[in-house]
C-alpha cells in the first residue's frame, strides 16, 4: 500500500546507527613486552603490534602482521590514545577476499531470509574464515548483515496476503507484537554475555542450539510431508465424486470456495432462520462484530496498534544503551561500568518491554474472544490463545530466543520460527512474521554493538552500511526463490526441509570454527575463561 513507509523506517534506523558509531573506539588487547613471533601472539584485534619480537604499540602497518596491507592497519586514534592494530576499513583496499566475502554474505543472507532464520550461523564462520575477523567482531557484523536481509524480506512481504485468508496481511503483526518485546529483553542480557563468555563457549552453545532446531524442524517436516501425500492421494481418489459436488447446496458451495464468504454466509443463514425481533437485534450486533473483525484484519500496516509499540521498545533499548555506554562510547551521563546506576538502568527499558508484552497479549486474547462472539471459524494456522500461553509460555520462550540471538550472533528467528511452527502457524506466515521480528531484534543488537564499539576497522560504520546493503540484496533474492519453489510444487513441507538443511549447514560450519578457535587458543596460551564485562 505505502512501501515508502518501510523505506523511511529503514532510513531512520540507519541514521541511528551512524549517530551511535560516530565516537566508537576500540579497546587494546595484549601486554607490552611479551615475546611474539606474529601480531596474533599479542592478542585478538584490536591489539598491540609485534615489534622486534616483542608486543608493543605499533608504529607502522608492518607491526600488525605480514599481510598488513590487505588485512590489518596500525591506526592512530584521536585524543592522545596510542596507535592500535585494527582490521582494515572495507574499501582501503577492496581486495579479492572482500569480493568473495560480499558474494558469500549475500548468498548466506538469501538462505537465511528465505526461511526466516536470519543466517547468522553461516555469516559468522564466513567472516572468521574469509574476512579474518575474530568471533567478537564476526558476531556483531553478522547482526548488521541480518538487519539488511530482514529489511528486504519485510519490504518484499509488504502487501502480501495470508495464504488461507485473503483479507489478512501475511505478517501477523499482533503475534509479532507479543513475541518481540520479550525477545528484546533477552538481547539486553545477551549482548552483555557476549562480552563476557569465551569464544569457545559461545560457539559450542550455538552448535547445540542449531542441532536441536534441525532435529525439531526435520521431525515436523516429515509429518507435514506425510500429511501432504495423504491429502494428494485423497484428492486423486475423490475425482469421481465431482458430480455430487455440483449438486450440493449453495451454502456448502460458498463455504468451500472461499472461507471468508463462508463466514458471512453463516451469519446470513442465522438471520434468515430467526425472524423474531430479538434475533434481529442479535444479528445486528453480530454484523457489527463481524465488521470490526474484518476491519482489524484488513489493516496491512497497523501502525498505532502493533507497530508503534515496537518502535517504542527500540527507542527504550537505544536510550538505555546511550545512558549506560560501553567500550566504544562513554555514557552520556557519566555512568561508570559496573556501578549501581549502571545495573539499575536495565530496569526502565525492561519494564517498558514487559508492559508492551502484556498489552499485546491482551490484544490477542481480545481478538480471540471477538472471533468467538462473531461466530468466525479460526483460519488455518491461527494460535489458540489462552492466558497461560499468552502471558507465560510465549514470553519466556522469546526471552530465551533473544538471549541466544545476541549471545550467538544468530537471527532470533532461528528460535522464534520453530516456536511458531510448534504452535501450528503456517510456514509462509511463520517466515514472514519471523523476518519482521528479526528486523527489530537485529536493529536492537546492532545499535548496542555499535555503541559498544564491537565492529571491525577504524571507521566501523563502513562495515555496517556495506554489509547491511549486501544483506538487503540477499534477502530480496531469497524471498523470490522460496516463492517460486512453493508455487511450482505446492508443498509447504519443502520449505521446512529447506529450513532444517539451513540449520544443519550452520551447525557444521560453526563446529569447524569452534574447534579451530579452541586449538588456536591452546596453541597461543590465550585465556579460555570468562572475561570481565567492564575490562574484558
């Protein structure tokens, strides 16, 4: 309807990222005087250089590694801070490795966006192996790329309709409004945990999560494939009964032709059969309820009811990050890391997010009661909402999803998506809604990582903008491929198999990276324990 609103939304998010990264700077790793043979012996980037076989403040790019002209730079920072070895900026120079990384990043995002996963499990090993980043930088950069893919998927889905109810948009905004705020609560803790947990533990947890998701989705795909086979066999066997269908009553014919008209026909049938005045008044009330139901469902951009609350949540996360500060940017009000006020500042945004969760849950329960009062049959894929499911089960599961998203560098959809499938949401609606939620989750974590100075390079914002753009291209491509596949085959189970294969590939890739990193840490004698949140 108005796609430019989506573009304006995305542009505003980019402005926030640029503003947040303007003063980001990196903390130096390494101990002066330690014997070294290469720069990597002095610690992970950002680090000291290796000069005359000793770890020391770098003087030239050569101190940062033998391949410094295409990988690392010795950067002089402002404010009298000593130079430090950093990853090169994206375009200084733009190497063959950068071209390969750009292609693979777009492809990985296409695979993730196609099924609402995000693609972090593919992007993180890509950035480690091809770009040469450490997990501490690779995970935030994957979130920026996922942000681009999620924006593209939402833009592509804007205006698309529910596969079983043409009056509805394909994105379930109310469901997203319930699930996303508790997911953002999880990201607050996950971002802090990412700075504390050792790399090997982060990667091990990611592998376990991906393996579990692969198992659950494959199991559900097998069940759906068997059901599709049974339905196809039944349809083939019933072709001889077509004359009986033609002799059916008009009401039955309408119900089978269109679910929406069937609901209206049911209401009309109720009024015709009852001619007393009381029944007429009841029918008038039912008409009003039906009109209310349809008006709510037909809104393709429910800004005030479902979208504005999530924007308020993002604003709360941004305000908290600016007030608390991080390694990359000091607190705007001088809050010291680890102080009592530092921890108390977590409470206001958490309270706002919890309040939005409660309000959206009440909206979903009210919608369920409204459908029942109107006599509308539930559409295939609708969740049967109860108070426990609305206020306890879904929020708690989404907190876990948000924590995993920020800690492990994956799209929250890798947990949210299977969660929706477990409750019967149809695959296409699940993918569209998960991608919509990933847009908020990845925006929140990208902003927090930017303020914390956890992107590579001296400029930092060049990596953010470049990989957001690549993610956008990949998201558009992935969405088109899935649409074409389902149109040609008519099987939703293929979508789930694709999702499961994606998770399995991510688990294998992250397993390889995890083993490599642990062996490297053991070889160099680096600490494999937990870091300090404020000094790690």
